[in-house]
C-alpha cells in the first residue's frame, strides 16, 4: 500500500476476492474430506457397533443380575478382614519378603555367571573342534584346556543356581502361609464374577470409546481404524475379467456384518444372519465363506461397497418398489452379472453340483430341482441342446403308425388345441398364439394343422393289432381293473388327479380305436417299442374289460368341437411361403404350379413338422435324423444381457430373469409389435407354465453357466454315487415312485387303494434283497405278496437296465455290488438249531400271516409275504435286523417284533437267549426244507 | 408451437449430419462475412443468451439431459462455451485493431506496450487467486461428478456406441467417410505435419504480436475452418449426436440401439459401368477404377496449377513454387474431408477409387 495508486489493480478489491477465494477453498477442502470420509458402509458399521454394544450390555446386565450379591458382599467383607489380619503380622512378613528379595538377587547373579560361562564354553568347544579338524594340534590342546576349565565353572554355577532355587521356593512357601487365606477368598470372588468379567471385556471390545473415535477420525483413520472394509479373497474361484482370471474378492461382509453368526437371526438387513448357516458362510458349514466367498453363488459385484454398486436385485415387485424409494434403485448396467434375486439363487448350485448333468436332484435346492424336472418333463431338450441331455429319449408318442390309433379329425382338433382335450397335457400349444392370432394367421394355422395331419396319415405304416380274438368286454369290471391293477400309479382319471407321469385317461374314449386300445393295454411295446408304459400282464378278458371301460371315458366338449378346415387359399399361401423359403421365389412358384392339392397339403405338413420341430419329441416317418431346432442353452445363465432381445416389451426390467420369466410365460411375447412374415416369427410353443413353474424353470436355466470352477470345488460323483444317480434317473423316467415309496418319496397310488393294499414301500431294498433275485424279479416279476391286486408290471428291461436298477438299490444302501462276503453267506444251521427255529416259527404262528408256497383258501387280504422265496430273496443280515425291530424298517408294519430290547418271550428255547433264537429262526426261514425229510 | 413440437422440429433439423455440417459451414461463412457485426459485444451477448437459453430449455428434456450430464460430456459442454468466448475475444481484438489501423490510429498492443506494471501484486496476486479459484473448481467438480468407470472391458460385448476419447471424436467421424488407413493414419499424420510446416510456409510478417484479421485473412480463415469446422464440429457430432451403432440422433431423440438407418453406398466405378454405361464391372482393377484414379490425380496435380494461375496468383508469386505446392497440397488434403462428406450425402458415394484387391480405397 506504500506506493498506493501506482498499481494497475485495486489492492483492496484483490484482497477481498482472495479472501472469498480462500474461504471457498477451505469449504471445498472440508467438503472433499467429508465426501471421502462419509461412506455408506461406515454408517452400517456404526449401527452394527451400536447393536453389538446393546446386545453385549444386555447379556452383561443379565449375568450381573444372576450374581449372588449377598455372597459377594460377604466375601468382600472377609477379604477386608484377611487384609487387616495380614497387616497385623506386618513385621514378620516384611522380613520374609526382604530375605526372599535378597535370595532372588543372588540367584540372578549366579545365573548370569552361568550363562556367561556357557557361552565361553561354546566358543572354546568350537575352536577345539575346528583345530582338531584341521590338524592344528597345538591350538587344539590349548582349546581343550579352556573347555575343561569352563566346564568346571559351569557345573559350579549350575549347582549354585539350583541351590538358590530351593531356598527361594521354601521362602515363598513361608510367605504363602501368611497370605493364603486372603488369596483363596480372592479366588472365590473371582469365580463368582467370572462370567461378568468376560462379558465386561466383550463389551469393552465392541463399545465405541474415545480411542475408537480418534482412530476413526478423518486423516487419522489410516493407522488402525475400527471401521474398515472387510473382505475375503478366494484364490481359486476366479472372476472372469475377459483378459484375465482374477481371484474373487468379496466385500459383502463390510455391511452384512452379522452374516456369519446366528446371533442376528432377527436383526434387520443388512445385519441379518445368513438364513442357512448350516450350509453356507459359517466356518463349520459345507461352504465356508473364506473358501467360497459370496458372489460365486449370489453374483453381483463383490468388490463394491455401496448398495447400488454391489448390484443388488430385488426378489419381488414390492421389494423393488421399496428399494426404489429407499435407495433409488435400478439395475446396475456396468456389472455383468447383477445379483440373483433371492428366489432364483439356487441356480448357482448347478454350476458345481451338476456333475455334467448326471445328477438327478441337487440336495436342498427344491426350486432348482423342480425346474430341472420341468425341463425334462416338458422335453425342453428336444429342441434345445444342453449338456447332459444328449441321449434323452423322445417323450412324445411314436407317430409312425398313427393311422391305426386315432382319426384324422381327432388329430386335427388336438393340434389346434391340445388343452381342450386334456387340460394337463404336456404337449404345448403351437397355434393361435399371441403372434399368430390375426385372422390371416389363424387361417394359415389351419392349413398347417391340416398339412401335418395329412403328412402323418399318408406316411403312417400299417400296424398289426393284437386283437384277432378280442372278447366282449365288461366296462364295470374294467373300471375295477383300472382302479386296482396299478394304472392309477401313472395315470389320472376322473377325480384322481395326482399322477402327472402318464397322460390322463379322461376322454380317452374320444381319442382311440377300441381295438388299438385293447392291443395297447395288452402290450404297449408291441405298438411303440420305446414306450415307458409297462405291461401289466393282462389276460385277454382283462384287457377287453379295461378297453370297454376306457372307451366310455369321453370328452364331450372336445367331441363337439368342429373339425378345423383349412381354406384352399390359406393352404396355397402356406405352401407358397414354404416353397419360397426353401427354393426361392421363382423356382418355388414353378414347383407350386405343378403341385396337386393333395401334394400341397403333404408338403405343407412336412415343412411344418420340420419348422416346429415335432420330431424332437415324436418319432415321425422321414424325420429320423432331424436335429434340434432351438437355440443352444448351454451357458445361457452367464450370457451377456445384450444378447437377449427385449424387442418392444418395455414393461419389464432388462434382466435375464425377467426376460426368461416373460419368455416362458408367453414364448411369443418378444414378437410384440414386430412386422415379420410367418416363418420368421418366433415359433416356441406355449407350455402354459404357471408363474411359479416359470420361476423354477428360470432357476434351472440360469444355472446353466459357463464357469471356471476348479475340480476340487465341484461335486464329483464317485462310482457309487454315479450308480445311484443313474438309478434315480430311471426311477424318475419309469415313475417307480408312482407306486412305491422310494427314498422316502412317492407311493401316491396308496391313496386310491384300500389300506394295506398298496405296493410295498422300498425301504432299504438294497440291504434287504439279493441283487440276483431283484434282477430276475425286475425282468420277470413273481408274486411276493399274494394279497395285492395291484401288480408289479413287466417293463421289458434289458439286462443292462435291470442291473442298473439293482446297482441303484444296492449303492443306495452302501452294499457291495455283486459280492457275497463270508458274512453274507446263507447260514446253514445245524439240525438242532434248525429244529429250534422251527419250534419258534410254530410258536409264533408265522404261517398265520405268511405264506410258504401254497395259499390254500385263505383270505389274501390278511396275508404276509411269501416265505418260500426267502432263501433266494432275503439277505441274512437284513433278516436279523428285521426280526429284531420290524417297526423301525417299515413304520406301521403288521409284523410284530417278538424280541423287544433283545428280551426273549421264550425262556425255554435255546436257553432263553434272544440272539440265539433270532439266529435259529432265521436259519429256519432261509432253509425251510433243509431237514424236513429227516 | 408446443414444446414437443419445437423439440421435434429441432430433432428433424438435426436428423442428418449433412444439415448440421452444412449449417455450420454456412454459419462459419456468415461470421467471416460480417465479422465486425458478429464481434459487437451486444450481438455476441445476444448469441450467448440464446445459446444459454436453449441449453436451459434443453436440459429439461430427459434424453438431452442424459447426454449432457454424462461425466464424460460435462467438460465438452464447458469447452464449447470457452471456445466461443476465446474465439470471440480474439476476433473482437482483431476487429478493433483493424478499425484503428483504418483510422490511422496505433493498434492497442502498441499502447499497452509502453505501460509497465509491478509483478507483485499486479501479476502474481491475480495468478494466485486464479490458482485458488481453479483448485476450488476442480475439488467441487470431483465431489459432484464421479469418475465414469464402467465394467471390465469385454471383447465379446463392446459398448454401443463405442466412442473414442472426446478429443479424437473428429478422427472417429472421419472413419465414416474414409478407410482406416486414411482416416486413422494418413490424415492425422498430415495434420501434425501440416501444423509443423505452417511457420515455414507462412511468409506473411504481419500480425506478429498483435491481433488482426484483415492482414491475415487467408491464414485465419483456413486455420479456423480446419479447427472449428473439421475438428470442433466433428467433436460435437461425435459427442452429442452420434448414438448407438454410430447412428445420427437429434439432441432430444432417445438413443434407441435398434434404430435402423438405410446405408446403401455405391462406388464411383459402379456409377460409371453400371449406372451410366450399363456394361457391368470390368474385372481388371485398373480399367475399373480408371476414372477415379484420374480424378484423384487431377485433384492433386491440376488444382494447384489452376489456383496458381487464378485466385491464388499473388500468393504463388510471394511463396514460390515449392512452398506454394506444399501449402496447396495440405489445403487440398484438408478439403478432401468436406468433399467426401458432400459426395456421400449427395450421391451415396462410397469410394472414388475402390481397389479391395490391394486394400486401397479412397
């Protein structure tokens, strides 16, 4: 200012600007610090610390209230008294203490000299050995002297130290006598308050104090903050960064703070415990968090530490709305895999547990399993390639001899609307869907339907029915047979709606030819070699009765439906369209002009069968080598979201799960508002999935991922497990569980039968029966339970199939396959033993229920299994277990247990030993005729 | 007119690169034709007010808002205003100087030259204040806008649109009209080479150390064309108007990745042999591309000659043969871009010379 006025600029104005600038700088600096310091996750950690403190405080208060205060006060008084007493003896104690201190000082000195001598000794020893090794004898002799000298010194000092130790010990004991009383009292007090002390320590650990506060301050929090990002690094479950596989870093527990402890089951999110700690996260579960992390199952961005960046996905519309309000939520577009919503998270199980598609069910993943079963049941694999499903059979009926089975009219009506005939059919709807609902498209659909039918009937091969001498049937008897023989294990009829395996029998009379049906129930494989339907070994009369009954089951609504009729112009259009797509417009037209009406129909049919992939499910003449027409689904779960076309569907989020849900609910939905010619339109048929089913199927599809899981983290099947899974697949395909309870599931047919007339539950079957017996039984069933009306059907198993089933049951019960060890030899009892067995057998009146060869004229309803088969059928070790405790094997069995708690009711037989008696009875049962002739 | 109608009008006006580009060129021409009018503070103020007003109106639109407020694009918006301001400032000073010279007064710089000020506080103090101000700006900016980080790069799923850094968007735009080897190698190389060559070509001593337009018209217009039209306008194209699949979108239009544009382009040889002669393309490339080759050669060989004889006669005399040829070559190369653009829009012309056999297309 000294030379004021000579400056170009006004200084005070500059000062003012500078001042304002400096203040702004300060403010923005503080803002910067605040912006850096204030993090979403910190607020969660603060809140969690508060909750922890609260919980610890609660526990502490509870523990404190439990302490016996009266006793504590008394102890405190006693301690005071003891201290007083101690003071009175002060002088004496003082001398002892002084002496003890002096002794300890001496010992310290002696010990020090000992240590010095020892190190001198070590040096001398080294020098001696070194000199000796290099043949420097003079030096060695000199060193040897030192060694000897130091050795003596060491010995001396050691002795001194030990001497002092003894003296110190006795002095301490002397001192102890004075203080003993006080110390025991103090110990008692500590014992009384031990729990409280521990909890106090816990509390101090979690309670935010001044030091914590300081450590978490901005700029100081680089030292050792209590609030910090928590993470696990999983080296072998890598994340795919396209150019590199990098170890997975999951930081979810930065906010999900209570995830690994069951203390927080009822806490609000994000602090809640994992709902399945027995399976996940906890260190003693099968998927501990430090080995698996979080995102390998949940997806999302594991490294992110804000709600939005982590790519959370809501599980429902309500949650979505809540999140939008609370977090301004939307799908994260910069994360490749947004988190799976909680209802679909089971999809992730499949990437490790699929065992290349060999696994039938994944444990504890009900949604995924349901989806997988739907995938198989609705034959998705017929059009879409998926690993593990390469060799699955065609599930739809063989159409190569259709003409002998049903009428053209029925076929056309069925194609137009399968669900009108059979509401629960697995055949999907192909025509008149959302993208083919215009009048023109409906006409074209009729043309295709007619074409397909014409093709099928023209190519239909002759079928020689087994109905040359078909007797007159009795419908009433037929109904009884259908109800009792076991048909209802697979087929629903009337009110019985449980089975979903075979087609419903309702309305069958509107569909098939009676003679064809007669031939079919007699032996289904005669018409269709690969059918899963077994033969019930019906007599001619039985088959005729059944046929008579089934033919009375009509579907009136369907019968009254007018037969679809295509107009000529629609047929021409369709033919021309197919011809153009196949040959081009010019040649197409030339061919079209040469075609007769009949040829057009058959041509349209052939092309339509090809177009819609009918041959994926049905055997059709001329389509033996047809491939899969759908998109390959391997890896669909990890396919980039941009490869899913949403078209003009704007009311769903652009996520894979929403796309799948929409597609499965209405396969043609993404054609909405698009101009396409008929053959370009999406052609996936409508399966009528419910929302729940679509969700389950989505779960399975999202599980089909391309992921790099190392072998040791995958669920690899050993030979035994593989046999089990193979068997489970057969059990599912053949619907064994329709009649039998297997692995605790199924046996629904029991509901249709009188009590006790149900097929036996197969409990520990592998442990119970011999493999070779089971093998022959499966191939050619024989009667074990005379009282049953329901029959084990003949499936026509090949040796390989029967063996696979036998191995399944044996593997399931951890039996050795094809091996009879010494312990499995059928025991040959001595004559005395055998007779004892016979005596027991007769005493217990086993034959009152059981049968041994001849039923006589007894009421089959009261009978128990055939015992003449026991020798070949039952495993001896099982018989023992069974006799000891039948109820344990078959809860509710009529077989009584005669030796409860191994106490014998027969004191006179075999010295009253229950064990001996059981063995003797087994010996008899398994060798009924052994000494009979003697 | 309703707001939507106005937006639709703007969108349809902006709906093709040709309109925007030609509009810019016309504006550019008008500016230089009436430079004294446009540099008046009032006029500049009104133009600024219109621009700001438009921007204020436009950000109320959802689609425009998304584009403009992208953390990547915010600095570009700022840059446009800065560019406008500094261009105006330079021309304002130049116009004033020109006026003074006309009146026989000394230019401003001369009078300023005689004044002397103290480095403290007149220089250093304001510098420090600027420093503080800029620091505040950067801090607040970094707090308000997060770094635009995206997902890990995935070669199987390129982002749509895939855009170069904003300063290279002009180059990326050239890829629409030229093969990569020209747009990505030859032209950028020539830009650098050309900029380096300017001091050696330019022998006009005027305008040294002071602002003037009148005394360096050719140099200033040429440079401004290259910088403003061929660089800045193309950056605006690339940033605000090029959307998914590099399709052209109006500023209020939704960037629909499924928008379809018809792109049917034809080579010059196809014009000649199919459209005009109707004989079908000859197999041998030299016969086929005969006309194109001649045209390109003529463009680079005959135009300088014509220019030297006609409009640039004076310059030819002053520069001499060698410098003149280099200057004209650079100028012609620069003009290939607008020429090619116009040909594309007018005739759907793809290549003038198309020899895919040797990966040589112009």
